[in-house]
C-alpha cells in the first residue's frame, strides 16, 4: 500500500511540474551559475551510458537548468577502477557543488566518505539500507535520496533463466567483489536459487582476465547459466562477457538493457533513461532549496528485453509467456 501511495504521489508531482510554464521555471535564477557534480563508475567513452546521461541533461533543461547558462556540470568517470573512486570523490567534493549525482554503489560509498553536507542523489544502488546510505526508504534522511533496484530482483533474474533453460542447475553470479552490492545479490540469489534447485556459484571479477578465467572455469560443468547484476567491471567489459557466453553456450541474464542490444540474451532491470530523468527532477528540487530528507523515494520502472537472434544461436526456445512479458524484442 505504501508503494502504491508513493507512486501516486510521484505521478501527481510529475504532472504538476510539467504544467509549470517554462518562463516561471527559468526565472529567479539570477546571474549565478549553479554547480552539479557527477561521478560515474563507467568509462567516459561509454556510448550507452552517455546516451542515458543525455536524459539527465534533457531533464535538467526541462526545468530551466541549461548547461553553460544556468548550471555547470563537473563530470568524472572511474572506468571501473576501484583505485579511482576515492580520489575522484575527493576531487568533486573539493569543488563544492551544490548537489552531486552518484551512479552505482561504490561511487556512492566513496562520496559518502568525503562529505556529509553536500546533497547526493544516487541511482543504480541495490541495497541502500544495508550499504548504510539510508535509514529507511520512506524518508532516507542524512544527505541522500534514492533510486534503486526492487527487493528480490535476483529471484526474478533466476526465474527468467529457468524459464528459458529448464535444465538449468548452476548459475555463476559475475560482478566486482569489493562492494556491499555483491554480498547483497549473493544473499538474495542463494535464497531464491534454493527454491528453484539452482546452485549459485560466486564468480567475483576485477578485470578482463578474471572474467575470462571465471567464465571459462564455470563452463566446464553442464547446465550452467550466467547472472550479471549492474556492475562497473562487467559494464566496461561487456563485449567480452557477451562473447564468452556465446562461446561457451551459456544463457545469461543481465540487469541492463544495453547488454542485450550488444548481443546478450536477455535483461530485466530499471529503465535507465527514465531513472536519469527522475534524478534530474530530484536535483532540480534540491537546487531550489528542498532538503533531501523531505524527498520521497521515486518509483522505478522495470523493463524486460530479449534478443531472439542470440536465443537461436544458443539453441534456446523462448517460452511464449516470457515473450509476452517482454517490453522489447530484438530480432
């Protein structure tokens, strides 16, 4: 019931904001250009992520925050290098932006260690309470507000794999190990896997070599599949992951749609473009003086994508019920 009320509130809020005249939204800014910091886990030349971030810029512009005119964005990229999170977080905080957008769990953790006063809007975080980012979801508190994955999403991923590969008995969870998100997904995947007769095989990776070795070793036993939650290391090396899944004939489910458009089998996860647009609306409200503690958790839209060409190459038949649930089918 709480979730339904929250969704209704955001829907009404979004409608009200859209109805404001553009002139009313752009006036009263004065001559001072406001500063926003952004820290991403991915690489600067990642075309898919850049396309999603364009939605953030578009969202800001719709509220009158035009880059170079009323707002300046300080953008930093860690390229999945764990050694860069803290230095980049420190660099951004030193610039004293009025609000920071953090994309991913390790990025948010790094920023939280650097500041307790600059408001942070974060997305792509799986376990905000367990990670210590928020006291609860209704009122996050502190200096943070939230965009996140739904609880139990690992069970959804495993169920999709079991639907498309009924003999599935083993699933490798492939992601970077040095975050609370990895432990969170492992716990949830093991709990869901026990009810589906699926063994969850931890496959922590810190780079391309780990990915190749891990998937190669896992593929030696039959009836396996891959589960890849959102993670900077696998995002940066997604072409390698997709190629290895094809080489070893492993069905795989991903958290992010762009794995599927690049040749992956299927994905279920947040609509990243919409998430960045929602982040823009939260940043707008913070720039206008609303405290993060007063901002509710926005609802999250999920989407399912399937790649029929990849399924055919793997010798898999997509069940009609899974096909019917898909928001996007790539042929």
